[in-house]
């Protein structure tokens, strides 16, 4: 157990540096430790498993780190905040670094901690494509990490989410990076509604991010399902995409292959676009559940 844990962390040394301190240290079977996920958020450890860890070797290894250690149930449907397991407490929000950008993280505000580490490379890829004068629409934005990545290049961003608390969190992420939220746009509501509204208004964006949850329900009770609704979603996004713009379509729905996901998306696009699949970050060594499809044109 100790050897596998040490080897897993050693494999991530090239990812963790002065610009990034939030990394998945252990990724289940991909590191020879099925059912166990350990993430480090600025030296605060989060363990995900189906039960609170009780393996003496694992507990000893965690305690020897001298860091705050929290555990959360691996079932996301429980929606529970992590529980303190060992070391100092970390109940207050704190910031982590990702590619030189600061993002607020919290272990006490529910199942999700404020940032999805599996999107690290996509955020860097987006930042490399944006520049002053370009416009980003970030839908299902959660705490706005894609928006921050684009805004730091000088791009104008529109951050869209159904939750006002998450939009407020996104504004704090802007502030953490010396960006003025007032210089950008934040919209509360359903993505389908806003995409149709933007189309009627003649709004156009140079990049659109579509990263919806696998299953969600809007404020009117409509249920979104990836396998049924993503094609329509992509078509609506393409309708507000400026010529030469790019569309990022993501899903962590395990019931669809990358090839099937691409077919689902492009089947309803109004024009032909060049498709590129991007792999998950190198610290995600288990099953590659996240499908990331970049569409250009």
C-alpha cells in the first residue's frame, strides 16, 4: 500500500510545480489502488472512497503527510460535504493554483469543492486560443474557471449558470486573479433559454464551452440527459458561434464512447466543423471517463 501510494505521487511530480498545486495524486485502478482517489488541493488532501478509510497502512501514510485530510463518499448522489479525517482542519475556503491562476476551493460547501481538476488541460487550451477582443460564452459554468482562464488573456467573458451562489463564487475567482467582475457578464438561468435568447439578440461568441452535468433539472423541471439532449444543445451553441470560432463539448457520461459522442454532437450542427478529441490530464490514470471534443470552424 505505502509503495503504491508513494509511486503514484512520484509520477505526478512533473505536474505539481510553482504554478500548479492542485493534482489528483491517486486515481484508483490506474495506480493499482482500485476504489481509492486522493487529490491534493494546495497540500490539503481529499480522499474519495465508498467508505471512510480504515486500512492502517493508508491511514498511517495520510497522517504522516502532516496535512489536513478529508474524506468524502465516492457516490456523488449523496451530495455530502467531506468529513475531516486527520491532520489540521481546513474548514474555511482557500485558494489553489492552476497554471498560475488562483481558484477558490472549499471542503465545507457540498460534494464538489469548487473546481474540477479533470478540466485543467482544457482550460489551458482555451487560454492559449483567446486574446483581447475575443468573446467567450461559458455555459453550465459552475464557479467560472473557464471564464477566468479566458479573461486573463484579455478576452470578454459571459458566465452562465443556474445557481446564483456559483455565479457569486465565479466573481470571487475573478477577484482572486485581479480581474474586475464588472468588466464581464454573468447570467443566471437555463442554458437552453439563454442560447435561444442570444441568437434572437444577434449575439456571437468566438468560443463556447458546453460542459453540462450528465443529468440535471432546470428551474422549470425539464430534465437534461446527455444521450438525448446534447445534440440540440450543440446546435443552439453553434447558432451563436462567430465565424472561425471554436466549440468545446464535454461530458463525463460513462455510457457513451468518444466516437458516439462525436456523432451525437455533429449530427445536429448546422455546418461542418473540424473535430479534435483531447485526452484527460496525465494525473488521471484510471478509466478516461471525460470526453472532450473541440470543434473548429
